[in-house]
């Protein structure tokens, strides 16, 4: 199938499994590349980032991350959450994936970024060129994803096989409190900071070294 934003690249609800079979290809080893897309309505978190390697190549480390959008320069800007910088590419073709936990805001422009270390031979990825309004920024001779992104080397109207699996906010019942042996919904909560009462927007509890929302 072809590269289709929202299906096998960009923000997706499920990780793609098939060869994206782009109309062309471009080199990936030694590059940092970032693909621009808008997060869907309801999206609050990224759980996986992946990219597609078209052929058998030598082992190398790769990095992934999400960047904010620099409106003025139309390129990546600041890292969102953390970069995921130690990932083995393997030697076979196919999708290369990383489990992540990155909070995002719905209906917001972001950049999905991947960097692959240089190695003997060359690694290629699929590409669709002349794909306005899609956009790709990239830098050559890169050994890591930088924070912030910095000055882009090149900007082109391409679609790349980079995806980010997103999740919506979890749906659950309100937290309750027992009053007079009757459970009542807690409709709001406040905390006093500097002698001023502030609304508590969200409460989380750490379970198994992961922060879970308390409803």
C-alpha cells in the first residue's frame, strides 16, 4: 500500500504492519529526519513511535522523539517529554518500533523524529515526494537527536514512513467519597498554594513505576 497519513504514517490509532511501499526511497543512516503532522481530536498521549526500513542492513542504534512546532520557521523546535535514544535497529527490513510515554495536546502540530547512526552500507526508507501540505525537515551527519532541534539542514514536501500511536484520555467514573454511608461523586478538588485555593485538574497515583490517573 502507499504511504497514507493517519494509516501507516503520522498519528495513527494502531501500529502499521504492512510494507508502506512508497513511490520512492531516501537514505536514513546518519540522518535526523522529522515528519510534521497534527495530533487528532482527543489525543493525549503517544505510546509508540516507529519507522520502516526497506532492506537488510547492518546493525545500528536509532533514536525517536516528538518535537513541538516552530511556527515562524515551520520546523521542529522543543522536545516533548523525553527522547528515546537507545534502540537497536536490527539487521532485517521492516517496522522498527519503540514503546514511549509522551503526553501531547490534541489538535496541535508536532514533528515525529527519527535519527539513525551511520554504518557500513546504507539504510533506505520509503518516501512520497511532492506531498504538499506534508513537510519533512532533516539534518545530515547526525549522531543523536538534539534538544532543541536547532537549525534544519533541509526542508522538503515529503511523506515518510514515521508513525506515532496515540491514545485518548481514559474514560472512567469520578472519584467518590463516603458520607453518611453513602458514596458521593467528588465533582471538584482544590489545593491551597500560597494562601490561594487552586483547582486540581488531575490526580495520579504511581503503580508499578507508572503514573495512573485517579478517577
